[in-house]
């Protein structure tokens, strides 16, 4: 499964079988984490065989969450955007390995900061073998979240379609993509649209549009 295929197959999953991750899968996930941490200056970590990641509220909606990425870094909004971008890459990579994921930006247990070596934690991503593969989320239309000056090229249309597959806070999809020539601007269109959401949407748009076809 390619990353683009994974983007279309990935849906939020909150209930897991509890099956342990193999050592081979753990090594592959950690290698991907190391690549992202090195590229963006992050401190993302994979925690396995632990149920500490969720707060009480999240546990009421979840089952079998025993592995998760801790999204940690130094800095403010720029770091949060990089964490969002990295989390998207990790979620889709996990999907290519036959795993399921759940991005948790609000209802995580803030005690997981103990794993972050003093860095700021913006959330976690549950990862494991889901009881199901989840279902598609309700989505806005391309017209509601984008505008292109003139006739939109296929790469822009594909990018917008991919961006609409991205998980965002409470599924608000509070963004607008503006295209002109080969330039694209991502605008915030809701107070619910976070810097991490911005990174996730950028990653999805790039996968769909092809980074060689445009610049931010």
C-alpha cells in the first residue's frame, strides 16, 4: 500500500483488539519517527504496551488503546504545525503497515509529558490493530474549502480532494486553499483550526497535488 492509498483508506478508529505490535513493526515505526524528528527538530516518541495515553473522558469512547505516539517538541505554533505534518506522515505510514490510528489533540492524558523530556506535548496518536477499519468522516465540498484563480489544474483539484481526507479538530475542516498559478496559500477559516491541523492538511495536500507541481 502506498502513502496515497493509505490516505484514502485511513479513518479514525477508537476501538482496538489489544493485539501487541510485533518487534518488526515497532522498529519500522521508530525508524520513521527518527526520520521525522531529524527533519523537523521534534521529540516524537512511540510508547507501547501502555494505557496511560488517554484521559478518563477518552477512555469512555475507546477500547484497547495500548500504543501511541507522543507528539512533543520545543516551540510554539511553528513547532505545532511541524508536529501535525509529522503526525500525518506517521498515521499514513502506520496504515501502510496494516495498522489503524486515532489523532487525539484534546482528550489525552497530560501525564504523558513525562515521556517528552521537558518538551511541550500537543497530543497523541493511538496506533494499533483496530476492531474495524473505521468509516469516512462527514466532509465539506471542494467548493467550500478552496478557490483557484482561473481554471483549476488537476493537481490542485487532487490536492484539495486529499486535504478533505485529513483529520482536523472536531472534524471542522476550518481551512481554505487558495491557488494562483503554481502558488497555493492555506488560510485559516475557523477558530477550531489549530496549527497542528494546518500541518496535517498541508501533508495531505502535498501527497495529492505532488510537491513538484506547486509551492506554498
